[in-house]
C-alpha cells in the first residue's frame, strides 16, 4: 500500500510554522510503523502570501523525510484536497490521508486510521476529534471545551467523523468531496468508517472567532441539506438535562453548554441573515 499524506496549509496559518517540523516528523514516525509500502508527505500552501510561507516551510523540513511543498492561490481547503488527490493519483498512491496542520496525533493514530480504511465499504475512514487544552489556552477555550472533553471521557454525546484526519481513495475525492461542502459532513453522510484514532486541536481563541467558524459550518450544512446534531442551539439545550457521571463538575458543564448554546444561536442568526441577503461569506476552512 502506498499512502500520500496531504497537509493543506492556509496562508493565514503563519503562526503554526514553528510546529511544522514536529508534525511531519510525527507523521513520518507513525507512517513508518504502520505502512509496509511507500509513503510521501505533500504540503500545499494556499492563499495570498503562500509562496513566502512555503519558502519558510521548505527550510524547516527535517533531513531525510519525503516531504514535497507546493503553492496555490485559491484559499479553499476542499480545492486543496482535490489537488492532493490528483497528486496522489500521479504517484499511484492507494490512499490519500488528509491531516490538518493544527492537530496533535495520539500514539497509533495513523495505524488505527488505516485499519479502519481497510475495512471500510465506502473507501473512506475518519478519526474523531476532541478539543486540545494546553497551558497557553485562553479561559474561553477552557470553558468552551469542557463539556466536549468530558463527553469524550464519559461517552455523554455521540461521536462524529472529523475532517482533520481522514483517509480516502484518491479517485473518489471529486464525488465525495465536491467544492463548497464540509468534509466532516460528507464523510458522515457516506458512512465513512470511524477509526478509534483520536486527534486533538484547539478551538478558536475567543468568542467572536468561534462564532465566525460556526457561521461557516452552519452555511455548509444548510446549503447541502445536512443536519449537524452537535451544531444546533436545541442540542445544547437538551444536553443540559442529560445524566452526568459523578466525576463531571455539573456547574461547569452547564456553563460550558450555555456558552456553546450562545455561540451556535448567534452563528445561526448571522448565517440566516447572510443567506437572506445573499452575503458571500467564505465557507472554506
């Protein structure tokens, strides 16, 4: 099995450059243990200013790793993944593994993802994602993440596939992931196999940035008729009444869900107004 790992990199992600060597080294380490055949790592920087970031990334590629870096002008992740699929086909890769540049890969994540892919009936598999909290996390991130973190520990809410780490056959990318769609929505809709692998990445640093992100997700779902269980104010309202394990701080859990509800309610209002007025909000990312 030959695998192409594809890392879409927005020109807006300059602050993540310092973590780049660590991420590609971890991908290479896990790939070497999980894959009997060849693999390659393709990084694609898209958007205005991408050439400058690509130049910096090239200087930071760890010696000896099979990393190739390309540049594009279109700031759209799905368009970048479509390019990754074409590059994977050119390399005669059997699998395209998409990895977001802000994720922390748990031990064995790549191996578990590929195991799920091999048993998939739709030639696609995805990991699940939990929020990442570090010593540098903001108070907003800590509170907003709390309910989801406790859900992962205790199984309070159902899990869904993530677009931050998934495997797919390169040939089906154009039909499974058409432009304008959200990866996680489409992976769920086709019944992608769910890997036991868990990845983590941080939520937005503040309320306004998270609302903006949720507006894009809301528009994706509305445009393509896909309902996101976790992304409605009603879900957050209902979650306040679920039985909680004794290990969960009930007051903090409720505060976290109230914040979740406020963000999704605000995002729904903004997105609805944008639809009504034909506002061209960029749904990429």
